[in-house]
C-alpha cells in the first residue's frame, strides 16, 4: 500500500513493468467518483511514469458516474471527430468502443494517431465484461519506439505517412458519420482547418488524404513515442483473401483505407510485418472485470481489442486535444 493513500497500488502484473499501475479499492462499496479527490493525486504521480492506470474494485454507478469521473480531470470531453471506426454516442462525450464484429481483433494503436490532432487522455469503462476474451491489450509507446529497428524508424521519420480514406459505398464508415454532418461545405471547412485534402468523387462519395507524423514527442515528458497507424491502415493488415477480393471490386486508390509514405510511394509489406512483430512483443493483456476503469495517456500507451464471445459493453471517453503541427 502506498504511503500516500489508503488504496492498494502496485503494477498489475509483477515483473512485467509498471503498465498498467493498479489502484485497488480498499474494500467493496467505495465509489470511484466520490473517491476522486484521493485518486487525482495518484494519477498525477503515476500516469506519466507508467502510461496507464487501472482502477479496480470500485463501485461505478453507471455511465454518468464514469462521465463525471473523466470530466473531473479538468478538460472537456471530446467529440469523436474524423473517426476511423463505427461508434455510438451514448452520452455527452461518451462513446461505445469500436463496433466491429466480435470475432475480429483490433491491432494496437494510439487513438487518432492517423491524424494531426489527438486526445492526450482516454478512459475505458467495463460495463459488461465479455464471456470470453474481449481484453483491451495495451503497450508502452516509448518501448515500441525504442524497439523499432533504427532503419525503419529513420525512414518513417524522414518520409512521414499519407493516409488515404474512401468513405461509404458499403465498405467503410459513411462520411456523414465521420464528420458528424451531411453538409459538404462543413466537411470541406473541417478539412481545410486540419490540413486534410478532400475530393468529391464522381459517385458522390468522399476521398481524403492527410500527411501525418510517424513518431511524436510527448509534450510533458519529452519522450519520443511511436505514434502512427500505418500497420493498421495499410492494405496488408487485411487477410490475404479479403485483400484480393477487395481489389477485384475496387482500384487500389478506392480502397476504404490505405497508407503510403508521405510522398505517395508504397510502404513495403515486409517492413510493416517487422513493425507488427515489435507490437506483438510489447503487448500486455489482462481480463476485464465489471466496473474496471482504465485511464491511459494516449501518447504513452497504445491499446487494442481481442476477439470475444458473449455480450460485451465497453465505453470510452477522451479529453485534452493536442497537436504538434496544427496552430
């Protein structure tokens, strides 16, 4: 037990680093929101060192309690703008986790690292744990940066990354959902303000391109972190048969999503496989319990999703928007 609090505080997995740091309630019935004044100093002390904190054993009286807990850290909760996956807004600033089919895994990523603006903080609330699986694996983005082979890191830093997205057509999220509007002029204004090139195609659908960072410097700790979603957006992330089927239906430029070097040249499949190998080596996984709440520094810790069975309900909040490049 920490000398600073009545809570039991220690790394969740002994001998495997400090991510996540576990903050355990001292007895049943301690309400997470009501304990905020005691928990905030622990977040201030541990979050930047370990990257993530798991609050376990606390009572959470529903989504509103969770929303108030996340908002109590002092930053307005963010809307899910320019999102890349389907989510449902369940309360002000609270969204479902990515609504992909249960059998699909979502690779490690930092939230919205495919853009020039992202949240610094992200919270997860386990309302209903899955029957089996459904973990939210995490990883230390500083460690990933250190382990990425130098030749790859230097290449990515020099060339940057261009994310290409094609919306709708039954293949990906509709642009109206991504931009939270059906007004084309509003979409164009958003894109201009965020250094996104947008083009309306002949079929009325939208294509965007954006050149983004491959690594980033944390604004507080000044640590360098691996911060991109090249391995996730690239067509090689798809199973081979799905990739082949898609390319029989659409040209490469019309794939729902893909990524290139910043100059538009292709990224080598083998290089991305090496990156995925590093991510696998750095993965930390643990089962969710009901009412678990995890808080991550979104630059210091990446997250993922494992396949699952049974009903699973996880909701997410994000705050403290940040950009290294946008004014």
